[in-house]
C-alpha cells in the first residue's frame, strides 16, 4: 500500500507499507546537488551532507553516532548531481527514535567551526581518494567534456580550494535557497503504517522545516557539447568513456532505453562485454549505463584498457554501438526484458531501495511511482520498438574522455 500527503508548506511524504519486512528505511530527500552550484560554491551540497552529522544542539558528533548505534540503526547520506539524501534503517521498535535523531541532525546541526575544520580534512581525503581512482577521474572528465564547467559538468565533491573556504554562513545561505519544505520529500518504506509515519513527520519534522520558497531547481545547462578531454595520469591502464545524449528521468521512452542499455552494455551477456572483452580480449572492464535527470539525460560507455589496445578497443566499442542499428535478436530482447523486470523485483526486497525509489520519483515528478504499472509497461514493449528507438541515437556525435599515462585521442583505422 502506498500513501502520500502534501502539507500546506509544500512538504511531501510518501509511505510504502511493506508489512512482511522486519525493518523500515526512512529518508529525507532534498532536490539539490552539484548541478545547481556555481564556481564559488561547487562542492557545498556534498559538504553540507557531511557536516550535518557533526553535532546538533542536543548531541556532540560522537553522541549522535552513539545514539544511532545504541539502538542498532544504520544511518548514512549521499549526494549526487541533483539530489541529497539523508536516511536511516532501523528495526520496527527503534523507528520512532531513529526518525527523531534523523530529523535532529537534518534540522538542528550547529556547524561549529572546530567540527567544520576537521570535516574539511576528511572531505579533502575523499577528494584525494577519488583522484586516485582512475575510472572516477575518467567519468568526471567525461561530464566536463559533455556539459562544460556548469550544471551536470560539475563534480560532486568540488575542489579542495572550495572545501577549505566553506564556513557556517555559506552553509546557511545555501540551505536557505534549497533546504525548504517545497523541495523536500520524506520517504518511508518497510514495516510501518502510513498513520505511524505521518505521526512521526508531524511530531519531529513538518513543524520545524523552513517554509520559505526554494530557488528554481531545474538545471539550465543541459547541452551536450560533444567535447574531448585528454588527461595524463601516472597509472598503468588507459581509461576512456563516451557520452551520448540520453533521456530525462521520467521520459516516456526511459524503459526502452533501460532495455537497450542492458543489451548493449550491462552484464556479461551484453554486446560490449562479449565483443570487446570475450571475443577480442581488449579489456577487463567495459560497460554502459544511462543517467536520467529532470530535464536531460546521458548514455555513457566506459572501458579500461592497456595503452596498446586503446585504438582497437575504441574501434570495437563504436562498432558494437553502430552495429546495434541493424536491430536486436529476439533472444537479446527477451533476455533484456527479463533483466529489467527482475531488477524491479529485487528492489522490492530492499526497504532502502524502495525508500529512495518512491521518494525520488515523488520529488522529481510530483507523482507516485507505480511498480505494477511499470512492469506492465515493460512487458508491453515490442522488439520493433527498441529496434526503432536505437536508430534515433546518433552514435557519431559524442563527448569523449581519456585518462592514462600515455593518454591520447583514439583513432579509427
């Protein structure tokens, strides 16, 4: 059973009652991420996500962590290009206390300068770790090549220079723009009733969240620039990624794209894996994935290869993509459909996945996600539809990023 409610201040809640579960996941989702930042504050969405855990009016950072651990709850958060989410998973008996603590860290963080200073060092180490992870570097460079210095081209972590200069006034200014009721969804999934969830929100959250109007959350920088970035890094492999135009988050053809992506580059039976790795032995890792945002989207292909096999691997990837325009086999079509449907089935076994799925969908579309209808729509897709769809893709125009110690723009024979 799905329950949803919108309060007068714009706050929305959604509850997916899953009575057979033994746990409940509760999340606060805010419609803001790095795509809404600028040069001066790039990284602040992620910074706020971190420092909201660094103490409130009631608890020191350790006391806050200890409170969650003492009742066996798991608390965490994440930031993406278009969303920030704070969430906790708990047993049924600890649900109220867990949500009270989650609300406290979200609403009442104090941002003491001593704690901010320590967390800056932590985040800078996270940036260092990311810079030591070649595939992350490659995909960040691809976003920059695709969207430029603005919007979805910005990194989530931001720069070390920015992180060092963030202070409490910067946090408060940014939260005033985006951390308001009209840009927040509180999502529940698991063994909890709608009445119980509603009671928790009205006791610990709704009366205390800001009712100011949030800034526009639609990113204006969505054009694929078809850029190329070659980045030299002292590593063993060469990593490359291609970025194509995709679909927005709730596009009518998003299910078709998911199915096409599975056939092309998701899993060991995909065309990219079979051709580039299994048949030609040119790489260890190759895959593709779609990303859907509110008003744009991408299809990304990534591979990690040796310096010597960059050109043939690049050629093989493009050969697979363009070859798809000749159509897919019936076996590929049925296998892909089964994989898309099973991914939803597996997600229904996870309260955390359901909490994020329903919460994000409501936040982005102001509609309630319907799993049954989604699966029905997927089952209705015809092979001719995906064959027609793939022919709308322009595989000759894309953004490109290459990272390696001998990085260069790949060539076709």
